[in-house]
């Protein structure tokens, strides 16, 4: 789907993945967020591949990464479950240690992988998020209206699946127009890609993702925070300058890791598509060490 990438099919446990690989050099895995697919990296991945071996892949339950349905509480789709499967996926591609760049939901899987598998993650970049437990704690404030998927998609199945599927195109277009800093930030071509991946076949996986955040992931985070567990590798953090609710991101991430750098980039929630050149420059410096 991204020009220049070679795709294959790999089965990891209950999930069939279709990763794409391009370039040469130190490996880096790029993970997308809701409600997109790995195509969100189409303006970033080809440039990174000039100096790195870049792997792109749809998250479990999204796009072409098909798996079993999640449990009532999102079992099977927790960040821990998905991170473990992706570690195995990278091993199947012959990468034992690599860097991670995760946007939105992909960022949550990425930092969980850094916590659970520190021997695997060399460097970590998270985009447009703070940790899940911190996010839930701050949603009692005014910013909570903008985070409606956290509670709506976490409703017991099949309520959310049926409601979203009934107006899937409307929901997707509204997100892609209202979450960026400008309504036209996501190209029509990219929107068409995401529409093809936002169907009755994939929406249950997305809902399972959010159910797991509510019932499983935030408890994992809370336990790690109480135990003082910290991310051991260097961490780069970026968010959109228009996302005022994330202005304290460096301070928040500083409580989770010892080496944190970054700052806001132009745009809103979809940094890989709103500020690709700025992100590419930052990632090149960060991944070079």
C-alpha cells in the first residue's frame, strides 16, 4: 500500500499480519493509530527508509491484520497482548532489537512494549499521547469531550460496533476533518485508504482496543506507576501544537522515563500527516543517537 515497500503475510498466534518492509540499516517499526491504518506513514516511511530498515504494519484488528474477536473486556487486544505479538512479528522478520515510532494507539502499544520488553526496544518515539492511566485521570476535565471514543467504543459489545458501522463513513470523515488543525489536512487519497479499512470487519477490533484500554491497560499502567517501573530507553515525544491538552506531555513522560526529549510540531492530532517534514527531521536526529 505504501510505494516501495515489500509486503508479506505472517501468522503470529491468532493474528495474520501483513507487514511491509523497505530500506536498509538499523530497523525501526512504525505503528499507526485510530481510526487509520499503517498508510498514515505514507509521507514519512519512504524518507526514513533512506537510512533505516523501515517496517510498517497494521495493528491487530485494524486494516489487514485480522484476528479473533476480542473478549467482553477487550481480552486479546490489550497493549501487552499486541506488543507481544509484534515482538514475535519482528523476530519472524529477523529483527531482535529495533526502534519504535508509535502514533496514537500505536504509541500505546509501543510504550507498553518498551516496558515489557526492554531488551528489544532500542529507542522509542510516541506521538500525540500521554500514557493511558494519565489520560483517563485527566478526562474528567473539559478536554474529555474530544476523547469520546475512549468511553463510547468501550461499551459492551455489540452496541458500539452496530452504531459505528451504521454510519461508518460519516464517523471516519468527521474524525479526519475535526481532529487535525485544519479540515483538509488529510488528503482525499489517504481518506479513501482509511475508508477501505474502516468496515464492519475491522470495527470490532477497534472497539476491542478501546475496551482493553478501559478494563485492562489503565490498570497495568497504574500498577507499573505504583511500582516505579520506568522506560529504560531514550524517549522522543511530539504532539500537535494545536493540541493544548497535551502541552504538558514532556513533564508527564518525564515521570515514566529518564531520557525524554521532544516538543510540539505544527498541526493537530495527526502529526505524521500534518507535519511530515518536521517529524522526519526529528526522527533522523533521534534514531541516529
